[in-house]
């Protein structure tokens, strides 16, 4: 099954990834290995399995290495790859501005980071976005807390736990509502970017997303599946360790599926 009318993905992969330290001195983060395959391998296969036919890469730091890997690894795929050199230290909003000419005016496209492994029902999210004629749909996700959680119930201390997933986060310095964690993936209509004030942009996501939210043309979709961002060497080490444990297990599980390129498509 393919994603109807959402055929394009813009994959952000130009940053220097300084938090990865020496690991990215000669290798872009998108090409760091998880279970023997580069992170970008999982990204492309996840999107392809969900019907994406056109991939746009705003390249930057060590971008030619990313381009060479993709052109070699996926040469037999019936999909289109578009590479654009947007500079090494270019801000995200300028990278996206530089590739706008490669998008159709009325196109809905997926915008995501290249350093996260996803496996969820992307088709369902796209259908939600299209059926509601949304200009923006943000994918949110519960996260496993790296800290211990003190649990209260009816004002009484109930438990202390680790490795719990948290969602609907309480906000201390914001007067209304509750918070959900943005996954780094959204669906956005290209035409809304044509009228965006690029010159006065301080943070792409904050500025663009709030503009659309203020016009009541945005939705949220909570991911029910697998999501793992790789921001630090510890994250990379942990996910490789999790894959090793999963592969040694006698039962089938989602990490084995992911390692074989089988993602949660509807």
C-alpha cells in the first residue's frame, strides 16, 4: 500500500553532529552504523515501504559521502533521489529554503531528521493529514525517561521507577495545556513555506509551526510504534546493544523486523 498524494520526503542530514564527538570527525552521523547498517538505511527503507518515491537531501557536512552511499546502496530501487549542497554550517531554515524550488507548490511532503529510527503507521498519519486538509501534522511520541520517576497517587507517594515511558508532560513555565514530545517528523504543505518570513527566522520549527498553529491549520499525531533518536555516542551504543539482545532472543520482535527492513506499515 502506498501513501496517497504524499510521495516526497525531505531528509535533514547536513549538520556537523558535534555531540557525537570523534565518531563524526570523518563520517557523517547518517552513516554511523546501527546493527551493521548506516542510520540512513533505516530511514530510506522505512519511507520507501510507506510509498515514498522521491527523496530530497539538503546536504552539508560530509554530504558527498552520504550521496555516494545512497547512490550505490539504492541504485536498484525505483525511486528518485535529489541531492542539494546547502553548505556545511548553514542553518536548518536556510537549508529548507534552498530546496523549496525542488518541491511542487501544492505538494504535501514529509520532513524528518536523518538521525532517528522510525517504525510506525506512517500511512495512517498521512491519511489524517490529507483528510483534514491540514497544512501541518506533527508526530509526537512518548519517551523513556533517562531519570528515575517518583510516582504520586492522590497526593501520596506511590512508587519509584526507572525506564518508564512518559507522555502528556506537565508544563511549569507555560500557562496552559500539557506537552507532548515532538518526534522530529512532520507532514507539511509546501505552499505555506512560500509566504514564510525567512529573513527574520530565528528557529525554523518554532517559527513555522507556530505560524500554522495560530491559523488553526495544524494537527498532532501520536506515534504508536518504535522511535529512537541518536543524539550522542551513548544513544548509538545503547541501540546497538538492544539490537544484539533482540537478535539473540528466541522470539520474534520489532527490532528483528527493523533489522530486516520490515517496518510497521499498514
